[in-house]
């Protein structure tokens, strides 16, 4: 799973070009020439997922890039920083001191791209629809704390929560809070196909599966962002090297994302071997985890998971497989997020086959332990190379006998949620940049439907943090939660991505194109030499 990495308040200023080139935050929104964005994402309407562009059924980075640009939410993440700002709403705030009632007032004159008026009833309809459909592939779990939605008038929406939740405004700023047209979308059925009817900055004019998607400026959009272009075309590639060649030749203008290119391709751009292209690098918040489904006998014993945690050398993985385009990660919460703590390193220390052997021996577990590791990969992903590294690392100790299984991209997440894999890898990019969103989805909301539970996290620590509007006061509780995860090992953190944007030298706005949740903001891209 790859849910939605780049500029956080503590990271602002770390986004800087690593190749010489002109650029800036200028640009014009008046040009009719499309800015062409390259992507290795796979967005497919299929039998398993006939509605990939419906907010109720889409919970991955690829589709959220599209939904964020074509739908409006009441709130939106700002250009930089993490505090949500009004978009479809004119204002929003908690109306009580317990953070249980949240009230929003809509802007005047809101309309969908088809001309239909957008009212408070559409907002209510959208949230109730999300929860009613409750798709396994969708983000309804983010709204599990919502008790009811009320609309006192056409411009007012009141959210009553089941319990205090200071993170609720952040959730409203994700596509889980996308506002859909109640005259187009059905209340209990997904909107099939590759179509979008929203009120966001862009309209989706066309989508040719596996080839391209074309977006044009939505002239009826009323919100808080200003478009630096009038047209975006996304070209899809099944090979990241072809995408790099297209960038070099000018066939595309920009590529954003930490896993769009393979490490060797990033290194080539860093070394100036791709002429006319500037690579912008920054600290990121996308993470990679090894997930255990402990209903399987092979990984049910904690000692097996502990032995794997003892063996893995993350620094070697980051250096040899990823060519230092990622950083080793020792916690479920990454560095740069308030509350981060290196709990896995504190508990397990440096890699040690001897410690792993002792853990298995103490638990009377016969070796080698046979395990199947399942993974999926895309054109720019190094998941295959990572899987081979994992197999080699574990098998070389003589303590494990790991076999690999590659699964089709489109069916991977659905099968993981159905509990078909014992041991697998996922990438995670945050829905919103808060430690809550690295813990709750796996432990409390449990979107992967793992058998692991922690009453201390779900019943005490996490609810306590959600009572704290001042998020900096939650660090101690989040530290305790990270320690619990490291002790129980339902997953093992592997690495934290760096953020990359590769662009032709005449493309501006690249420093803003990825927000603090790693979503691509097309409206920030412009064209024009300013250097």
C-alpha cells in the first residue's frame, strides 16, 4: 500500500536543487501549452476495482494525486507547512472545548464542474456515502470517528464526533473528505469507470488507460489555490528508463515522487548525466514496512519476527540497493514528524545473527524457518531488488528459508486486506503529516485487517493524543506507542524516502509541487525561465 512526502515545517528549506538550472516559483497560468507530467503509476479500471477514481474506493497515492486536483475538500493542506486551510469552506473550527464538534461554513457560489450548485447537502451526502459504501479499498476508516453530519442551512455543515479528535481537520483535507455531486454519484454504489465530476482546480477531460490523462483549468473553481497553468497532461510509462529518456528529450516536463525512478536513474540525474533536467531533492516522510500477518503459523511466534528484526541491516539496504536515495528507518513514525523515536534501534541495536539465533533457540523454534515473502512492484519501484536483498540477508544466516512471490499490482492490496499473505512489504505515505497517521491506520483503524491489536494504544494512548490540539504535547505518548510496536513487532520499519522532483529547466514551482502529504499539486507548476 502506498498512501500518500515532502515539505514539513521542520523540513522547509531543505528542498534544494542538486543540479544547476534555472527555476523559481513564478510562471503563468495563461499559457495554453500543457505542462506534461510523467508517471509510472498504474491506474486501471478492472473487475477487481471498477471505480478507481471514486473517492470512496481509492486509497493510494496514484489516485489521490488525481482526486486532490479535481475534487474540493472543505480544507486543503497549505503550500508549505501542515495546518489545513479552508478551500470549499470559508471557515472551519471546533465549536466546543472537547474537540468533538466541528463546524464549517461554505464559500459563496460553489459549483461542480458540470454546473450543479454545491451545497451543504452535497457535503453531508459525500461523508455519509463514504461511510455507507465502506469499501475495503477506500479511506472510510479515516472517518470511523464520525457520529453524524448535520446541515442547519445550505452553507453550514456540523460534524459530531464519537470522541475527541484534534486530527479531524487533517482528515477533512484528504480525499476521504472529497465533495461529490449528489445528483451524479449514487449514495450506495461506486461511480464506475475513469470519470470525475468535482469542483476542484481542474476538470478531468480524458483518461486513456495506460497512456495519458488530460486536465484543464476548472473556470468555476472557487477556492484558496491559484493555478500557474491552464492545462496538465499526465503521461503514463511502464518503464522508468523510458520516462527518464522522455524527460531528457523534452517529451515530458516534470516527474515528482520518491519512487518514480529507480536509484540508478536518480544518481544519473544527480551526476548531471541527464542534460536540461534539474533534480530537486528534499527530506521525505514516505516509509517502507515489512508487514506480518500473525494468523500464519510461520510468523505467529514473536521470536520469528524478533529474529528478522535482529538480522536486517538497513544501512546496507539503503547503500547497496537504493544507492542512498533512502535513509534507514528504526520506527513506525519517520524522522521529521513530531514524536519520532528510534524504538527499533533502541530495542534491537546493531544487526546480529547471534541474537537472532538465540531468540529462535529460546523459543524452541526449529531452523531454517520457511517463510514466503510477497511483494508488488511498479515501473520505478525497486521492490524486486529489495525482495532479493531480503531473501539473501535472511537465508545467508542459515536461520531462514525465504521464498519470494511477486503479485500483480492491481490485486496486491485487496489480497493483503483479505489476509492472503503471511509476510509482505508496503510503502506508506501519510494521509496527513502527523504521528497519528503512521500508527492509527495499522493499529487502531487497521485498514490491513491484521490480527494484531494493542489495547494500550487503541484504548488509552491514541485517544489521549487526540484530545491535544497542541500536537507538540503528544510526543511522550507517541514515543510509548512506538516502543509498544517495536516490542510486539506486528511490522518492521525499513526505510524513509527522500523526496525528488525532476524537471526541465523552464518549469517553475517544483519546490511546491509536493505538499506535506506527498500529494502532487499540479496548480503549482508553471513554465518560464526566471534564472
